């Protein structure tokens, strides 16, 4: 029987209260939301928090709101809500692409976007999604809020910029003209973590790619943002040749390791092919060739 | 800590460790052993119960997290000696062989029909993609759910006429 090691449990009634408890207990305290990453790790003793702060009652962190320049997503928003959001499907369809292949519908009833990002598993899909969309993350601590981009969020495997007495409260997705986005994933079986995954976003103005976002999942120690490929796309009209060039760069700039999901050359191949596919679909959507 | 959970309409209270998982609370405290404890890693779906009407994996949920929520287990399906149409569908269409995955399958598909009374086969297969069966085969399970959907519609039409 797998059971986590003993810990103390407290149910938070406010964000401030949760942060105060984090501050009081120190680094041995962990927030728990859906728990579908943390509890399995605790069962295996890969995580051994002495104190769990249950934030599932913090309804104020559960929302998907459209503002003029961005979409704001509360950290406690669950996967099934992201999947079912018509707003996200319209503005950032990469979310729906990814959510359809994250775990299974029952797990998606519990898991949250904040938990997914803070778990910082390189094979997790929403990290690539948010990185491609150039999301900004709102982190709250005892001294107030700060905002960080996805490029500074991951410090290492399972490690983020969120401090021991801080919590991720909101994900902000910029809204810009001419946007298209898509997620491509190859997995061993339905609902598994990726062998490789790629999120791509393009912003097309006047027939040229004004900006692009490409992020790789399961292809390195953390989610990898392929800056060199993003730069290569900028200022050029979208074409198959250009996508192929970006795919080649993704294949060179990823850092996969051989494991039960496949050898390195296979994963580099996937980085290439999935980047091309994601860019192709993202562009089609940006040009409204695809509903 | 004292954990009190409403299970199938009854409040169940017990002093447990915070690390007690919902599946063990359900099986040990009120002795409702219909909920099966399978893979323990949130993969197999044998432990699925409904939490406020939505299916969740009880092996990956702390009992403490369920205070203030309504849990429904497979034992709640039969009412007044009448099987739920889902149970009848699994009976009619041979939707179970060894039966180990069945409680989770029944609760997962009960939630599906509550939300979508007339699902396509593709929607049924998506809904049960978090529930693994290793012996019956999914074909009969899908047939069973379709049977239940068809007969549930008949039953509610009869109710409306009455």
C-alpha cells in the first residue's frame, strides 16, 4: 500500500492566510491543490513535505477573465475548465490542444494550471503552452505581488522562481493581433506524459511573422524556449521552408536524455517534426484558414 | 484529525491521520468496499467516486480534502432495490468480466450520462480513457453505456408521461 509519510494539514481560507502559514512553517510546507502530481511523489517519498496547506477552497483563484490586453487565469483553475473555455479556444487554441491530451478527464477534474506550472516537470504540457504564449506569472508573497515571464520561471527540474513563502496566483496571457497557436504531442499511450511535445504561437501582421513563441516539453531538464528559432521566424512571411528551418533549430537546441520513452536521436527527430507541425497549424489559425 | 465527509447522503466521521487517502477512508470507515483500490497512482480508475457530482480518483485525494464535499460511491447507484440504468447496461451487455474495474467504470459513466445523456461512442471512449479494464474489453463497456443512455431516455420519457 502506498501512503504518504505523515504530515500536518491545514485548509487555507485566504491567499494571505496560506502565505502566512508558508512563512511560519518554512520550506517544509507545501501548497496542495489538485494533488495529482504531489501526492504520487509523496507516496514514492520523492517529496516529503511536513506540512500541507490545502488551497482548494480559495475560489478567488479560480477564473478565466478577458481583459483588453490579456487573459487572466487564476492559478486554481482546473484542467477541465481550461479545456471547456470557449474564450481560450478562440484566443489561444493551444490550450485546448494541450488539455485534450493532459492525463485523462477524471484527473483533469482535479488538476490545476498553477499546480502544473509549479510542479515544474519538464514533460508537463501547460508549461510549454504558457511559454509559447509568452505568459506572465503573478507571484504573491508576504510583501506583495511580483510578475515574472516564463523565461525566468524555471530554475531547474522541479524548481521554479516561486519562493518558499510565495505562491503563484495568476497566469496572464497577452492578447495581440494576428495570433495563432497550437500544441503537438507524441505519447506512448493515451494520457501519458509526453515523449516530446511542442507548443508554438505566431503573431502575423501584414503577411509577416511579427513575433513567435516556441517551447519544448519533455526535451530537456526544464521546458525549453527555443529563442533562436523564434528569432529566425521574426519579420519573415510564413512558409514551409521557414518552418523547416525552425524545426532544425529546435532539434539542435533541445537537450533530451534517453529513457524508457525513447533514445536521444528519436526525441531530437520529434522536436523537429513537432515544431514544424505546430508552426503550420498555428499559422493556419492565425490566418484564419482553420476554424 | 477529525474528518467528517458526507458519503452517499450520510455524514461519516472518524479520527484519522491527515495522510489518509479518500479510498481508504471510504473502505475502512463506513465499510463501503465497493470502491476498489487499484494502481494507487491515479492511472487505473478503479477507485473513481463522485465528488460534488464530478468523477475523481480517490487514491489520489486526501480524505481531509473532502470535508464539506459530497461523495458518492458505487453503493449509491441502486435505489430502493432498483438498479441504476448504468448497472443494468453492464449486466445486459456483458460490460464486466472480473469486475475489478467496474465500480470506477460505473461511477465514471454515471457522471458522463448526468452531463451528457446521449453521448457518441467517441465521447464514451474519451470519458472512460482514465479507467483501465484488463479483461472485459472496452467494446462491451461502450455498448453497456450506450444501452444505459438509451434506456435512461426511455425511463425519463415514461416518467414525464406519468
